[in-house]
C-alpha cells in the first residue's frame, strides 16, 4: 500500500468498529442534510439582500409613491436590522409564515400549498416515464452494441438521443401542442382537468432527460461489461442473460441512481417552461411570474421549497445508493 | 554525500479510533555514501518511510537527521531544492506529460541553485541525460514518446539535477519488464556511486535488493525487524520473516520450498488491528502457531537488538528458524553469541 | 500537439457535421448583420404579417420585417451572449475550483460542500433566482446563466486538480521546491486545460438552450434587441398568423445546439481514445508459415488441449486498422500437466490464454487456427455453444483479485451460481457446496466468509475465492493468467501452492501465464517462451538453465535477479525494448534486440522447429548451443 493514499479500506472480520457503519452513515448524512438546509435558508435570505438598489422600489416601479414604497419596506421587513430580519425569516420558515405575495395578496405558504402538488405530479410522472423508457433502452443498446458490434444501431441510438437531448424542452412542448392539440385536436391545449391533459406536458418534460439517462445507462453498462468481474462471470459459462441480470445491471445502479437524482431535480426546473406553455397552475409557472413581476417573498419561498426538494432528493438517492452498493457505507466512514 | 539518521520516526494516518501507524518508532542509520535496501510487503510501511524521508509524508513524531542536523520541514516558498530527492514506482506518472524531458530536468537544474544562462542549463541537461545512458536528443521529447525504462531514467536524471545528497528510490522497477529492469538499476547504481549519494532503495523484491545494496533492512508492520549487511542477511537470516521472504523469491536454481502447514494460510495483518506482542507471531513458523510453548511472542514485543556488530533483529527467538534445537529465553536475547 | 490531433475527431461523421455546423454558424454570425441588417430592422408596413413566400422565406412580422433575415442576424447576438456566459462559467468555475487548494482545509471543505450542493441544483432554477438579483435583460441573463453553470466547472476543476496533485511529478516538483505559481502555471494548468476546453464546448450547447429559454420567458434579451429565444417568443404569439417565425427561430436553436454538442462529443471521443489506447499506425505483417503443416505435426497426439496455428487480431477502438497480436501459436497440454507461458508485456501470452478460454477482450478476435479441447474445436463456437460444450471444464484465475469478483454480490453466491446453472442445483445445496469449496481453498471460517462481500476480504483471500469458483465444477484445465502478480511475495507462494494442490486434486492440467521465469521454472513441467506474439521456444523447465537455445530465452534467464550474497556486478539487461504489438516486423520479432541477428533474421521469420532433445522446439535461425550468455554466438555465425 502506498502511503500517500488514504489508509486502505478496512478488511477482514475485525474491521467493524463498535458503531454500526449504517448508524454512522445515517448520522453523518442527516447532519449534512440539516447543515445544507441551514445553508439554503441563508441563501434564500441573502438573495433579497443582494438585489441592487431598493427591493421595495424595484418591485413597485419608478412611478410608485414614496408612501407605498415605505409601506412595502415594512412589509419586507427592510426597516429592521439585518440580524432581526434573519431571525424573523428563520422563525417564519419554522412556523410556515413565509410572507405575503405582492401579486396575489395571499400568504405565500397558502399559494405553495395549493400549487406544489401539480408540479410534483408532473415531475414524478415525467421521471417515471423517463426511467421506464431510458433504463431498459440504454441497457439493451449497450448489450447489443458492446465490442463494436452493430455499428449502425449504435449510431442510430447516438443520433436519436443526441437530437432528443438537443431540442430544448420548451420547443418540444410548443411543437407537441401545436401538432397534437392545435392541428389534430387530439389532446387538450392547456390545463389538466382530465388525465389526457397530462400527456403532452409529461412527454415534453421527459424526452430530454430520458435521452440523457439512456446515454448514461448505456455508457455505464458498457463500462461494467468491460470489468474484470464480468469476465469472471463469463468464465463460469453462465447464460448471457444471467451474466447481464446478476453481474452487470446491479453494478450500474449506483451511477444510474445518482443520475436519476440529478434528473429529478432537473425535471423540477423543466416544469418552469412546461407549466408556462401549457398554462398549468404549478410552482414553475408561479416562479416565472414572480421573477417577472418581482414578487420577492414568493421567489424567496420558492428558493426554499425547490432547494429543499433538491436536498431531499439527494438524501433519498444517497440512501438508495447505500442500500444498493455494499461498499458505500463503509467507504463513507 | 551525507549520513541519514532516523530517530524514533513515526508516521501515522487518520485519527481517533481509525488511526493507522504506517511507520512505528523506527531507528535507522545509513552511513554517508551508503546504499541501504529496505524490503517489505505492501502495507509494511516501507513507502511511508521513504516518503517521510523525502518530506512527502507527515512525520507524526521522531526525527530525520541529515549529517546530524534535522531535515528542514518543507516550506512552500523555499529557495533551493531539498537535499533529499526521490524516484517513484509508476513511470507513467513520474513525469509531467505536458513537459518535454529537457524541461523536466531543467526544472531540477534550476532548483539545484545552478547559476548561468539557458545554454549552460541545456548543457547540464545533456550531461545528465548522458549520465543516465540516454541519448541527449531525447531532451526535446515528450514523456509519451519514451518507454517505461527510459522514463524512469529521466526521473533519475531530474532527481540528480538538483545535486541532492540523499536519494530515495521507491520500487522504481516494479512496473517494468524484467528485460529492461537492469538498464534502470545499473544506471542508478553507477550514478549514485559516481556522485557519492547516500541511497535508500525500497523494493518488495529481495533478489533485486541483494543485487543492489550493501546493507538490507527488512520491514514488517511498520517496524524494522532485521538489518544486516547483504551477505550476512542472505546467508544467516535471523528473523523468521526474513527467511520467509528469502524463500518466497522465485528462483531458477532451486525448487519452491514448502511453507509450514500450520501457518501456511495466515494472512498479512490488518494495519488497523495489529496482533499483540510480535506482529508476525500468527504467521511465524518459529512462533506460537507452531511451538505451543512460545507464548511470549503473543505477549511481548521483541526488542530490536544487536546480534553482532552490524546485525540487528527484533525476534524473541532469533536464529531459531533453521535450527530450533536450542530453546532460548527471551531474556537472554541481548547477550546471545552468534 | 493540438494541431496533430485535430484530424482524429474530424474523421468521424459526427465530428465533421459538428465542425461544419459550427463553421456555418460562425460565418453567419459574422456576415449576416452586415448583409441583412436593413431587411431585419426596417420593414414596409404594407408587407406586415405576410406568410412565407419566395421574397420572404419565412414571411414577415407585424412591422413588415423579413423574419428570415432577422433569424440570421440574431445569430450573432445569440452566439455572443452564449459565448460570454460560457466564458464566465468557465472562469468563475476554475477560480472556485482552485479555491479549496488555496484556502486550506477547513475553508476549502466549505467551498467544496457549497459547490456540491450547487451542482445538484438544477441550472435553470439557479439562473432564474440569479436573475432576481441581476435583473432581466441581456447582461443580467449572461451573469445568471454564466454563474449557474459555474458550479459544474468548479467541481470539474477541483476533481482534475486533486487528481493531478496526487501524481508523482507534482511530488517531484515539490521536492525541488518549485514555487506555487510555477507549479500552477507549468504543471497544473497545462494538464487541466484540455478537459476544461472540451467541457466548455459541450456546455456551450446547454448555455445556448438556457438563453433561448430565458428569452422565451421574457427574462433574457429585451426588445428591440433580439436573439433566437426572443424571436421564438414573438413568433409564438402569432403562430396562427405566420408559423414561419416560430419555426425559423426554433430551427436555428436546434441547429446550433446540435452542432455544438456534436462537436463537443466528437472532441471528447477523440480525447478519450487518445488517453485510452496506444498510438501510431500499424503495419500488419504477412507470414509464410502454413497452418496446415503445423497441424500435421500434432495429428497423432491425444493431448487434452491442442492449439494450432492460433492467430489473434486486435482492432483498437476507433481505429480502422487491426494488428496481429498473436501469430501462429501452436502447442499442446497433456492431462495433468503444468505448462507455463512466459513472456513480457505485449508478448501475446494473455491473449493466447483468453482465446483458449473464449474470453477475448473487446476488439480482439481469434482469426485463424484451431483450439482443440475435449475433441472439439472451440474457436468457432458461440458463447452458448461453448457453454454447453465446456460446462465447468475450463476454469480461469485472473491477475487482479481486487477486480475479479462482483462487488455487489456475496462471495458465496458467486461460487454457488456455478452449480446452480450447470448442475441445476438448488440454492441451498449450491451454497453448501460453495462453503465446502471455500474451505478447500483454505479460507478460514468459510461459512462466514461466504456471506461477505468481496471488499471485506484481502487480496489473497479474494484470489482463493476466485480459485474456489474454478473448482466448483470439475475443471480439466485451469488457466491462471498472472495469478500472483498483484499479490505480495509471501502470499504469492500460498496461492501458487494452492493452485498446484487444486490441480492435483482434480487431476486437471494447469496453464500458468507469468512474466516471471522463476515462477514458471519452479511451478511447471514445461515452459513456452513467448515474444512478439509468437512462441520462440518450448522446452521442459529442467532444460531451462542448461539447454535453452533461443537468444531471447537465454538473455531472459540472465535477467532474472537471484538472491545474491554479494551485491555489485552488472545486472544483465536486454538492450532495446519489447516490440509494440502493433508495429511488428516481418522477420524474427527479437531481431532488433538480438546480438546475433543478421539480415535473414530481420527479413524472414523462423519457424518453431524441433531442437536436440525431445520436447524442445526453438524458433531461431541460429539457436544457441553455448551455455554462457555473455558469449552469445550462434553456430551459424552472427555475421552476414
């Protein structure tokens, strides 16, 4: 063992310390989650402070009277000291009081309460669609083209996914709705009152990430196919399918899971455009409106909510990886 | 040329419960101009020791003395090269892939405090390349154009460029084919002898070490367990581990010796949980695994004692490997005649 | 170097189309504003809201301006903004990425943690939040998009830099007390530059998309300026009147995105190939040896394994030219025999073994010859035919036990599945057998070890487990490919002892591939010496020291260091380096390094011919009969 690298991974029967590595892993991971949440709150708070000039004046425009600007300053709490403001903000986060939307005049928490489900539904449906299509596709293409076989299939796959990935989601959304809703009138243009209303937004949302995921799955599968242990499995003369299912696929899980986590986060961002195009009342379209109209309390709350969602996704992904990969918990400690 | 002296050198990594002591309280001296071989298996701490001497591993405690003076700790803004230089195992990582061979060596020449212009420097680079038996025209090549053996010789030239007084060579030929290994080793030995550089030569291959070094130290689990002049160590190994290493060298001249069945399948120790007493005891053919009455091996750590003027070993039963007819008490170790 | 490399990525269709697309865009960006500025900015009111026509390819907008001209002219702004944002992204990313190195441990960790979090945060969301700070508009969008991509580059830089910091040449420079500035400029930057530039190309496509999205949302470019996203947004409002504008802008966005990502992908493919594979072009050599003649020689024998005229071709990934790495290899192994194959790197010994086992790596093919085992030629068989024909009769042991076992599967299950598949054993009895075999390969506490994952075992234990897999069935041939190279010497002996025991217990044959002549001499009855893809000598191991006749074998014998009681003396070495398998000459592969080589050796390949005692074959025009290596002179005379 070379001295510069960290000490080798513990081995043998004696390597387990008195603390269960799972407990240690969970403790560490939860601590990191809490620390990140705190960081997120600081970021959301700082966001408003960083706005150049007077946020109150910004949000009301040049024509607003000095009186209404002063009133908004009070609304935003800008008249208090920075520390007080932060204290108030953090307190608000824990009591669910995130301020009042300038636009709608309603408590921000209420608006989010009404709208988050729509966004979550969209993102989760698109996620499931992408996973169901991309994972088997990527793995199958890898299996069929490994070792430089079926160059044509390989090229077709690369071109199709490349194209799918290069079309921005919003273009796809517009295109789909133009063809299927406007021209062919098969599906609703907007709204999700019926189940069919989800078809186009979910597809528009899922295509790009699915293409990216399929590529990653293919690459990972090819990587694992080149690993020594797959050669060992082949040397046992196992049926090809068994080699694939028992030895290849389980070892692509870790990177696929991390990619899936990133993808779910990306889908949250994707809803911004898709909700705007299909006029769906979710957090995405709310965010666009709030940014455009400088509805600061709303933006601040959305930073917290989306950021929190991303952190939560990360946490879940890490846990899943820990379950899927027996090495990860130990290496972590 | 300088003498190297290690006093109670300890290198450990990690902290708290997960601390691993790679080098454990090692005393070692190489006389000025000496060529000492350090042998051991992976995890024995030999690389950590070498890196500590070269200032690349943190010294937890103890001292590294060069000519009696402590080696200055590495400072980020030091002016000249340190007196200890090192060559590494991996020929693909030892040279910057984006720098020509000449530029890499020139970096060493400049760091050696040489004054003079560009012409002087490239003359010096040429001289160094010739010193390691390479065509000076290689100066303009990138490392990717060279073979592994050539790269290792360039690495040697760069190390020598700053005119060091000590050289650490860590497994410098273990990544090379046997047919070119000699071309590197010969050059190292000749250059070191010509320039009178004190050398610490680290290898897992006892055969290579015996061919290269005047004196050999054997390391196990972070400690030196035996040290003797090469001839003495080869013909009269006193520590059972040294004997095991000698037997393990594949040879064309003799059949593979059989290992003792009772300790045949024991594994090298877990560096985080070393056995109590002598760390070699579970694997030792002269220890408690074979001789039930030798419980002292599991209880007390043997001292590193002088068996004769230049032969030291850390074993409760030194010499008991070949003939274990005489049972020696641990207390008599120090006064044993050889 | 960069110049010489360019053709590599331009040779693929992907690279050509990407580069062409980017070139077209660049030309349009420069030329269009000069040529079409007028049509794009001033329109005739009379021509407002026209559908596409011969005059106006994409129709006109509400002010009568030519939409096609506007799309072309918008290229410049779209690319400029994306370029600015990408540049910001790279610069900010590299600075942040280097911070952890400069700041020291604690602060560095904090930066890394923040970057890790920001990387997980979707880029578009980040950009939107940043727009709140910077305000809507071109410059705000550049800042927002640029900074939202910075975490990605920060992480990339950090990963690259910490990788380089581990390299030995950095340690070497530290010992020379090279200053931090020089270290950064001479060693770090040149080595991170290429991947950074590469990723910048790839990211550029995403940045372009992000810009289009922002402008589409009305947060990017503000009228009267216009980029593609803004044109699309405008066009969408009038999609029923004239779909031309939306279509034109959308097409431009997709075209640019595709061009840049194709270019980036082609570049990174080229880079990946360079670092992964060897270089230089190959000359494939023709040989005059007839395989048929070889086969006759063995016609009468009843060997367990008989290989005749085996050739293995290797086609390095991404190259069109293959080379022959194993050429005309013929030998046989009797039942119960241990045969060693000795050779240096590139000698073809491992490929020979893999070809026999049917486990050739990607891009390598056994192109000729026969591999007779159990009365059948294995070479043409498919994977499933081979499985049926062989069952468990050939088992393999590999070089690196750390990677030879499936990391996500318990060790016991990896043994058990052999009999589950081949003998239809149920899980329980298969597991019982696995535990028994682990015990047989002398793994202590086998029942407990069977439930462990590979990473919980040491290298020696893992290698035993791999051997255990091989003896789950009933092996007749054990192929061990450098089984102890990755292990310590004392463990090496244990594993070799175990292999011999397992071979004897199963009455199997052993084929031991090693670079170490000493190991083969001690462990095998016969040795095959390989060099440059061919067998140059075949002999029994007891002949090795006395009767070896090939100059290479003799020289190799002298190179093997023995334990000496006196240091000193010149270590023997063979001048030159082993030949690149891809650049093999027509003559004897060893000619370039051989003391007694002449023109014949360089032009004509010698065949493996019987020599003196039985079981001795040599491929040399001038086989050595002298015992001393330092007086290497062949009987035929060295000169020509």
